[in-house]
C-alpha cells in the first residue's frame, strides 16, 4: 500500500499505478476495439473498459478476463454515456440489432421460436 496524497482523485476509485501498468499490458495483448471489431472495423483500442461498472468494487475492477474489454475512445464514451444515462447499452451486433437485453428494441422483439405467424 503506497501512501499518496489524497486529492479525491481517480486514484480513490482504484486507478492507481498498478492499473496504469495492467491497462498498458492489456492493450498490448488486446489492441483492437471490441465494438469496432463487432462491426467489421479494425480500430485501435485506447481505453480499457469495465464491462460491468465496478463502482469501486476491487473484484470487478481486477477481473481482467471477465470484466475488461478493449475499446476505442469513441465507443468507450458513447457506450458508457448511453449505459449510464439509460440503463442499457446501445451496442449493436452484426445484424444491427442491439446486443443488450435491456435495450427497448429487445423488449419488443418476440423470443426466438415464439411469436405468431402472420
Ligand atoms: Zn470502437
């Protein structure tokens, strides 16, 4: 445990030097934005995103295999803003359909195999 000046900064939320290092290592082995990749684009990732917002939870914060994803800045900003503002992700899959089950579009889509025939 290092002793740092407390500036009420990002450090309080876990963004320490350990994070800086782990993040850099992660981006070296995961160099492409996952969301761009899902759309068939090759864009360098510059941000490590926590898929599930960690909100200070160290377990979620350091769950590298399960809770980290590489994103470009654009997708990081847009995804997080959308998610935090609306409670669901605006990320879409290859078919152009939102991936998040909480997305309103998924609430009205009939379940696979269900739905009435016209
Ligand atoms: Zn992207």
